[in-house]
C-alpha cells in the first residue's frame, strides 16, 4: 500500500497549504574519500560515499530540536513537502510531518537520508564504481543496518547536531532506530520505533529470500550486471508483489478487494488478471519496477535479514544497558509481518533497564503498512511524546546552566 | 512441510508392520469418451478423462463403509501404504489411514483419486491431447473444484458405492468435501473438512497469483509449451517456496530455524543461501520441481481461486439447506492461510440449518500443514466421528429393514 492508493490527496497537505512544508530540495553529502574509506561491517571498504538527504523546519539556535526520520525498504530522503510546485504528491511521510502535524516543523528540524545500498541518490549498487567507471552491480559490498547508521552519524556531525531530540522509523526504519540508540547512546534523546523488531524473524527472512530468488532467476538480472541492458523487471515485480502481500492484512485485503472481479462480468477461465486483488498487486509490482533498482532490493533485504540487535552483544536486556534515550514503541494490531509480540520484546528489555518507555499497540486493520496511513492516535501519541521530550531536554539544559 | 521433514519414518507405518495397509496399486478409470465428453463449468468439453485412484481396505457387502479422501494442491492418489516393498516412504496420509489408525482400514474402504488438472496420473495439462497428439499445455481447459467433484462422482458410480460413509480432506481437499455435500447431498453420509474455507480469501488468491506470475515469467515456460524442452524449474520452485511459507506458522519457523546459519560460522555477506530457513525453502522448491508439473500448478491454483461455494447459490446458509451429511469441522490454531474464523463461518451456516456439526480448533503450532503431521487429538476425533456415523448409518439401515 502506498499513500496514493488509500489517502485522498486532500488528506495530505496540498502544496502551498498551511500544513505543508512546501518546497524541499534534495541535498548531497559526500565523504569517506579514499584513502579514508569507511570500513564496513563485512570487512570491505567503501568510499567515496554520498548520502542524499532532505531537511525541513529550522534547526534551533541551541541545535536541540533535530528529529531524524529513518526510512524502510523502498523509501527515500524525500519524506515531506514537494520538490516542485507541480508535483502530484508530497514526500512519503508528509501526513505526519509539517506545520501543525505530528512532527511539527514549526518546532522541529527534520532530517531524512536515503540509506546506503539504496537507489535514490545515496551510494548503492547502481552507483558508478570509481574503480571501474561502471555501475557496481554485485561488486557493491554488502551493507548492514549498522553501516547505514554509521553513515547517518557522519551526516549528523556534518550538520553539527550534538544530539537528536528524537528519531523514528517504521519496519526497517525501526531497525535503524534501535541500532542508533545502542551504538550512539549519548547522541539520541528519544526514539520512536514503529512496527519493528529487534531482529528479523525466520518468516521475514523467508519472504525476503523468495523475493531475491525471483530477481536472480530473471534472465535479465545477469548476475547483477544489467545496467546497460534491460532490467530484471519481471523478477523485481514478483518480489514486490510478495512483499506487498505481507504489508497488508488478510482483513484489509478482504475489505478492499474481496473476491471481486475487475473489468469482467464473469470468470474468464484463463490466466489473465481477473480478480481485483491480482490487478492491484500487478499494478504495485509494475509501478515499483519503474522506480526501484533490483540490485538495491537484493542488498537492502539482505541487510534486513542480517539485522539482529543482540547478536554479538549479549541478551536484549544487556544490549539496552547503556541506552539513554526514552522510548515510544508503537506496534500495529493487524501487522503479521512484525507482530506486536516482537515490539513487546523490545519494551520488556527496555523496561528491565529502567528506561522510560511508553508502548502502544495501534488498533488498525491495515496491516504492517498502517504507519504510512492517516492515524489520529498515532499522530497524537508522537506529537505528545515529542513535546514532552523537548520540554524535559530544555529543562535539563536550563538546570545545567549556560555553557562556559 | 512434508511428512518426511518432520516425522521420523518410524512414526509412520513401516512396510509390513501391523499398522500399514501394505502394498497398494494405482488404478485407472477412463471415461467421457468422445462424443460423450464431460462438459466443464467453463463451457469447454473434456474427454476422454482418466482418473488415477487407489483404494485400501475392503468394501463391505452392504457397500456402506467407503471413505473418500480428497487431496490438496500437491497431493495425489497415493494416500496410504506402499507401491513397492522397497519404497522409502508411504502415501501422503499414511499417518491417519491403516489398521488401527484414525481411518481404520479394517473397518473402512478408503478411496483417493488424483484430481483432474493434476499431474499424477489423472488427465491434466501434461497429458496428451488426443486432438493433437501432443501435451495439452495451455490448451487444457480450465477445471474447477466442481469439475473435479463431478469426475469423482463418476468413479463412485463405477465402484458401485451408493453413498460415502464419509469424506475428508484438508485445504483444497476441504473445498472438494464442501462441494460434494452440496452437489450430491444424498450420496454423502458425513464429512470432515479440515483447515479449509467456503471460499478462497483475497490473500489466498494473492499468494496463488504471485506463484503463477513466477512460473509464467520463467522464459522456459514458453506459454506452457515446454514439454519438449526444459521445464520452468526456477519459476515453479519460487511458486512452491511462496506457498510453503504460507503453510508454516511464524512460531514454527522460529522454533525450527530461528536465525541459525547453515554450514557457515558467520555471515557470508553475499547472496548465497546461508540461513537455515533459506536452505529449507530452497530444498522444498527444488524437490517439488522434480515431482510436479508447472502447468498443473497454474491450473490447480486457479481452481482454488475460483472456489466460492456460495457463488450463484445464495448465502452460505442457503447453500447448506439440502445437505444431509453430518459434519466434523476441524481448523488449526496456528493456520493463518485458512484461519479458524473461516471454518467457523462454515460451522455457523451448517448449524443454522440444524445439521449435526462438531467443531474443533486443533491446538497445533505447525500452521496450515499441521494436518499432515501426527496429531493424536485429530486422530481420536476422526476415529470417534467415523465410528458414530457408521453405527448410526447401520442402525438406520436396520430400522428400514432388508431391501425387498
């Protein structure tokens, strides 16, 4: 489900409207120039690295109001607002970011960067490999959630942000939130992981692997070296269709499509698209192919598979020992890809460490992807949480007195 | 999950053991010879039609002890026993069929036929089209659950069975059970639909469609005309992998595989198979390809998509109005492909008609495919139900007195 399928555009913020952040521009940060490449978790080096990012709102003079948004598998840096006045739709989380919204850009400075390994302006497998002058393809090194977070930390330092007031992300965005608070405990005041988990489940790995198999079985994939020919469109569309089913709930699919036929009065008794749900999935697959790189899909899903916050760090309770952020943990009642019990595991381990944690299971029938959809309860929870965190952070700063 | 993955062979019945039905032989019935072809639901004609079937146990002199087993997507006629003394494993439901088992072959005469559209001896897309002398491929007409049942009725008549004492099947086998009791109410004394529904859900259609897309995207598929070349193995394997995930539960995948790696001490940071769950799925996909025809997969999944017992017949309550069978309805607690609520819809509609119905949600963590696994509760329920039905049937026959 993407916003445009479900939300009338009027529910987003029109360009120029009072709730819109208006025009935003993608910016680029390049770092890790050789010989200062970033050593990745896999042991390989990567550099130079470019991060595409966008910001909205204004960084306060005290530099204490920055909120980092972490995107999921198919997201990008364009989180809110419009690139041009003529854009048909705003950034992917515009419903929650803007003046007067959950993450109020009159109060907060919002930052969102495309992950490395992606295909939306940050360095990934479709980028040109400086060593060869041609796209990396499978020559791109494997990147992990931890690697993504380390590049985001470089961006943070370049933006001269001492500490994130908060950070939030759903699904794989939540993986990054969790990695951030553990890896850089002094640099995060609060965190809002949404519809996520401390590790990808076996079922999640299984769905990802089938999607990858579909891409790699497409003869156009050619070992990842397809950039000068046809892309593995059929394989990527199948991978996306599989993923898409997991983002919806059985209940919502029933309500939205049921067993209705599309453009047919009766059964066709052939293998053409005939049920509405087939048509919807096919549309999702086809439109995804136009905007996403198949190799990025391979790399990003693999980074999800590898994610296990506690691996090599002890139990989840031990992992959170040094964490200093306070938490708002949100799960979604109908999410079967990242079920509520997985959020509860996080909450339990946080509370075992005495970390201030609010947990809420959002009642929504729309499955995993609910966090892309309008949800007043979610908006109110995030808005209230951020306000409280900001008040506490400023009170604490005032108590410490002005810096010398 | 197939039986050999989970059940030690010793839990099945060894060849020659006291609980084994021993050797069985596939038999073939051919009918609907032109010009007497069967007119299918899609409007096309099919004939001659061959059904592969097996039987075990002995038909009673009164011909009142026959139990029909209906298989699911990937099943066949070989439901119990062994084809040769050297067979490594018995038929697919051997755990429940044999002397002293749930369906006790010392009491009942068991019949199981491969569905039309299949690839295990019954007429399907890989059969030779008499009109061309070459395999049908996509020239095979679409067959529906109702068509399958109508061919099973021909077999019933040829076997001179006046009424089935009972019939049972899981998943798509349950679709056939439901179609039978509605279509031929006077010919079924009792029915045991397992892990099934009165219609395939939108989510079920969606998973089936993605599997079909994977097959049809395989260049070897060639519009279904691959029989003289390489089969679309990669596509079929992907379809099977998708299906397989839906047959397991999240809980069981976690317990069985978790995030364990296979044959690796640490992450490989490449796209080779490394998690155990990936390896398992790949094995399932690859082994399925060796035993199943890709076109049959297309036709059979499509017959599932089309299944909607009430379509064209009124409400589900109205559909069951003329039904005379009594019911044991079984669902599985961890089944998310055919969740319990779908069985409850059937139960509610049966009870609204005053039809004697026992319902049980089996507590099993193994997901949809639990009905292939050892389950003492399920065995006991089926055994007790069949005994009671047989007693009532015989009492009723005795009360009517000997036929003139």
